[in-house]
C-alpha cells in the first residue's frame, strides 16, 4: 500500500442542511434567470424541456453527484481530489484557472445590478423612464410612445417579400393608413434611429460604452466603487471558513425565492402576461429536429449547474464521510431545474406585459443575457405603479442570486489552493490574509471590465474563459478520470462506503459512456461550428488581437490537462506498467473508509463478546 492519504483536520458543515443550502445558493444563479427562459422560448417553448430533461439525466445529474461525492470521499478540494488518479491532476489545475477567470468577470454583473439598485433609491423616479437627463441624446424617445409610422420591414413582412416596390407601399397605405391611422406614414431614417431611455441609461450612464476594445477609455468610478463593495461583501462571506459561510447562505439562497414569488404574483396579474407565457411554453416540436436546440440544452445544464469549477467538490468536501450526498445531490438538481422553469414564468409574464404595452410581439422585446436583466425588465416595469419598488425588488434578487454563486465559486478556488498548501491554514490569520490578497488582485484585474470599453472585455471573458469548449474539455476528462482511470467498480465501492449502498446502475452507464460521449460530441460540434465573437447589439466585430487573447483565456485552462499529464509521466520513475499503476490507479487508504472499517471491527468484536 502507498502511504495513507493523510488529510489535515479541517472544518465541516454544522449540518447537512448547510451543505444543501450552499449547493442551492451556488448552482442557482443568474443563468437560471437570464439564460434558461430565453433559450426555452427560442428553442421550441415547452418542447425544449424534452432535450433539457434528457441532458439533465444523462449529463447534469451524473456530474453533479460525481463532483459532490468525490469531495466528500476525500475531504479535500479540487486539486487534492486527484490523489486517486494523479495523472489527471491537470483537470484540477484547469478548474482552478477557470474559476479564477470566472471570479474576475462574473462579479461585474453584480456591480451593474448595484448601480441600478442605487439609482432606484436616490431619485424621485427610476432614471431610465424619460429623456431629460444629461446622458440622453436627441434621438431619445420612450418605447411606450408609439411612432405614427410603419417600417419597410413591417410592410415587407406583410407581403412576404424581400424587395419592396412602390406598388407594395401604395397598396399597404390604402389598406392600413385609414381611420385612426390616416396620418401615418412610412418610417423615415430619423424615425427608425430613435433610442429608448432604458437603452441610453444602460449604454451612456451605466457602461459609458466606447467604440470598441481598441478604445478602453477611462474607469467608470461609480462602477469601480460598486465592484469594490461587492468584493468586500463576498470576502466577508467566506473569509472565516465554511461554518460562517454555511450560516450566510441561508439568507443569500432563500431571499431570491421570496423575491421571485412576489414578482410572479405581480406578473401574473398584468395585462398581456398570458401572451408572454404562451410564447415561453407553447411547444414547437419541429425544433427538436435542429441540432442547435440539443446543444443549447446540454450547455445550459452545464452552465446552470456550475459544473467543472471545483466549487461542488469543495462544498462536498466539508461533509461528514457518511453523509448521504447521493440523495442530497439529486435534491439540489431537482430544485435547480425547477427554479429555472419557475423563473421563466416570472420573466415572461413581465415580457408579455411589456410587449402588449408597446404593441409589439414578444419576439421583438425578448432578449438574452445581460439585455434581459438590464434592458428588458427595467423597461417592463415602467408602466407599473410604484415602479421604484419593483425595481428595488428585482435588483435585490439579482444581487442575492449572484453573490452566493460568486462566493461559493471563490470558496471552491480557495479550498483547492489551501488544501494543496496547508501551511496557509496553519499560520495565524493565514486563510484570511490569503483570501484577502487574491480578492485584491482579482479586483484590480477586474477594473478592466469597468472602463468605458469594459463591456467588450466582459463579453470576451464570458465567451472564451469559463464556458463553451473549455468547460466541456474539462468535464470530459473529469468523467474519464473516475470511470476509466480509477475504474467504475472501485468508484461504486467508494460510494457504498459513504452512503451504505450502491447507487443506481444508471449512473454507472452515464459515467462510463453517456456523459463523456455527450461532452466530447458537443465539444467537437462547438469547435466545428465556431464563429468568432461578435456583439450584434453594437454591430461590433472584435479585432484579431482580441480573439487571440480570448483563445489565450481558453487555452490557459485547457492545456493544463495534457501538459500536467505529460510532465508527471516523465517525472515519475519506474517502468511503463509501474507508472500506469502509480498515476492511474494508485492504492491509497482513505481516512473515512478506514475509520468505517475500524468501527465495523469494533462492532463485530463487541457482538462476539
């Protein structure tokens, strides 16, 4: 036997409820609110739930169970977890790199939300309601003031043609520009160039957006202040360790549900809510024949479950060895996916109302990503009484959803590093100082995202650093490490030693075949279909050097896996067979399993006597 894997005494959750609430707080974040509802609407409504649930069963739940139980088995973070298959330790390093990048840019969304929250408090009305502010332009016009014209696109859609003629326009005028619309005209360029005060507030007041990545401009000091504030909050949530974090998360994980419930009740009472919900859920089964729908379902599951970043491993590592992590992980999976669907009802009830008030279709007002949080919803509440109240409620929810995902990702990163270098923990205030230093460094790097060109930097990080092919690459090797390197039968024995019974054979099929196959297949599909990042909202194409930097962000984590495997292979002495044994399937003694065996022997001795 190799020398037992000694694990230094470390903190544990006060109860299993702390673990579940932390997992819920981590996994349920902004992706459930700004990504899932839009993908559902865009990819066939209720029909999208079919590929989503299949992806959940084949990939999401298996990997969620794998990561949380892996952490619990070894009571160690994302780097030390690979002592059971050392050649794959590069996966842990890649996860730490990816988590570091994610911590830098994800938190910027919270500084935007804090800006909206602050502006909701400090003025007599929300400042994105009208056009009489210093940041507004002559083109500013409320989206709720109807322009008395129809565009060429509207006319072309009516006749179902691509090229309009004078006859088309003349016929359209005869049919529609009558009665109440007798004074209407065909929209001019000036009519079509109007910009809503919501969009101008976002572009000019919040972002101060520049022409592109080549024009970084100055720092937006209000955003820099709010970014600092959020970093301080996240630091205070985790600097004392998991016993403190386990208490904080009860507030940060439960508060968004209260806010979502209040918003749902209000949303369902609004005129047009049914229109929005119909667009959200009405099934279009023909969409299931499109490969993009299935890829979107898989990537949404990976994105919303927070897989591959070491955070779930870290959260699981603070469990007691015999905790039933299997059932608890399944519970969190159910809550996570249920929350995604629930959030869709909230968002699309307001979008339906907004579409009705603006006399537009849901397709014209629905947006994905930051646009949903900072453009669509702020616009949707403008026609409600007590607009400020609903604004405060919504952006408080956004902050709480984001904060616990942020500090749990941070906890995953710090747990991995501190477990790898336990001398940090042994020093007086060692953890507090180390966490503080990394937070300061991350904040300073993050200042690049709150300049006038910061939004372009944010999108670059979001596209390349911690999602897409980099994440799929990592998850593929993470799954292979257990199912093919360690061996699935040995892993099932480890699971039994923790929870007292073998998990369902379904997970064995997923871990060995289904999950790695899906990960690798979607990875290849994404690379084949790769298109350089472009921001359509600003008609902006990134310069070549921007894409080069983006690929650096991706490869900085992806190359850790083969790079470390090659390095450790040549560094390890012995024959090929000896190296395979030491690096792929070493014989290690696991502390919890050893204590279990000792307790069983004591029971047997007591029974004999």
